């Protein structure tokens, strides 16, 4: 405990505030109690309850999968083949394949497809970048990640497949939205109850790939 406290003391004020929010947050507390890797599990649970994206026997790919909460949900809800990739190490998730790599590097996309044995039924992206504090730069990075994930989903999803990606309110994703609307029957923005109220985080949900 002494070591942990000493380590915490060396963290920045923003990091300490984030830790405090996590420890006091009801969704984080519930995630710990129920064995989910993070509170983010409830975001996917809410989205899936509404749109029924994870079907028994389906193939699911998760981009930006660390620490593994969405992988857990996909396996728990009956997906037959689940694979995730992240820059950070992910502790093994029973029933899922985890790859530590930069998704944008050549060949990583094929590794994911090989891991699930074919075209995915659902592509998830909770990818995020390290903000630099410059609004325009951070915005461009956010949109770039959405475009990368959307491109992968459009290229690989089977007909009728679905795509979910993190986005932020106020971010101009017009180009991505236009492309998704051409490729999917329905495109919606969703803010799960488990997303923090003061957060600009929303999720882009594209349903039924043409």
C-alpha cells in the first residue's frame, strides 16, 4: 500500500483526479463488482441492448480493445469468434484473441480477420489518441481514427454487418458520415447512460451494411 500511495503521489494532478473519478464512479464500482475490465463494458451493453448487434455465433473485431471490457461483453453475449487489437498490452480474455500492435501497421488487419476465421459481423472501435491540448489538432486525430476504423469496417464486414465507433459531440465527422450513409442502411449517434454526463463522448452506430 505504501508503494502504491507513493506512486500515486508522483502522478500529475489530472491523473490523480481521473483516478479519484474512477474510484467514486458508480459504473466503475459496478464494473469491479461484476468482473468487467472497465466501465466501458456498460456502454457496449447498452448499445447492444438497443440494437442487438452481438448475435450468438457471430464474428466480432474490436479496435482499441484495451483493457478488454468490450471483448468480455462480446464473448459473454455469445459471439463465436472475437479478436481485439490495441497498442497497450491486454491481459488474456477467455474466448477472445488479443493482439498487441498498431492497427494502422500493414498486415495487422489481416491478422484480425485470420483470428476470427472470416468476414466480421460486427466491427467495434473504441480507439482514442493522446490529446495534445490543441483543439484543431486533437479534432483531426479523432476524425482520422474514425476514418481508419470506418474504412476497415466497410472493406471487411459481411453484408448486413454493423459498425460502432467512438466519436465526440461537436466534432465534424461529415465526410465519414456521408460515406457510412452510402454503405449502411441506418447511421445513428448514441450516448449511453454509462457515458459521463459531462463528457462529449458519443458513439456512431452504423447498421446493416449494404
